[in-house]
C-alpha cells in the first residue's frame, strides 16, 4: 500500500474513532425517558428485602469491580437522604447475571428512576450527571409525564 493511501486510511480511522467517542461521551450519564415502556419493577424483582421509596426510587445496578459505582452510590444515596419519600437501592449484578439480561444492563453503573408505583420513568447508563439526575427526579416527584429527552 502506498504511503499516502496508508496515511489517509489512518486519518480516517482516527476521525471515526474520535466521532464515535464523542457520541458515546455525549450520551453517557444522561437520563433517557422510558415513559413509553411502562415497565413496573417491584422490590422482589431485584431481590431487595426492603421496600421502595414512597415517592420515587433510584435503582442502581452495580458490579463488584465497577470503578464508577462507588461515586454513583454516594451521589444517589445522598440525593435520596435529602429528598423525602425517595430511596436508593443498589443491586450488585456480579452474582445475578439474569437481572442484567432482564433489565438490559450493558454497563455499570446503570440507574433506573422509578416513580412511587415502581414504574420505570428514566434510565441512566453510566455515572449520572448530578444536575440532570436532580432535574429528572424533580420531574418524577412533580408527576410530569416526560422525565428527559
């Protein structure tokens, strides 16, 4: 292969990888509305002995070796503590791969925002962005139909 052709192929590959990385980064940690699915989650569905929040639940899926899960756990736990009627539930998928398949968890952390009835209102893949997380939770607590775009 001539040097110029190889250089052009290399530049094209770098541009493609950069574009894909920027798209992934843009979507990572953002709340995506799941209002159309109307999926309902109960505590027993995720092997949680306690109850869910009266007004909302922040359901976090983690794994034992997830680097971003501890920070997400602190963020969600703090938000739940300072918001009446909201609970944070952390489910470790290390020993429960069936839950990962059922809830289509492709990366950890993944957070589902549930309303007071257990209906999944939003999904966040990756570490949540704090401001967006709080806006989405506020919309759930205010009973708005759409949590995020």
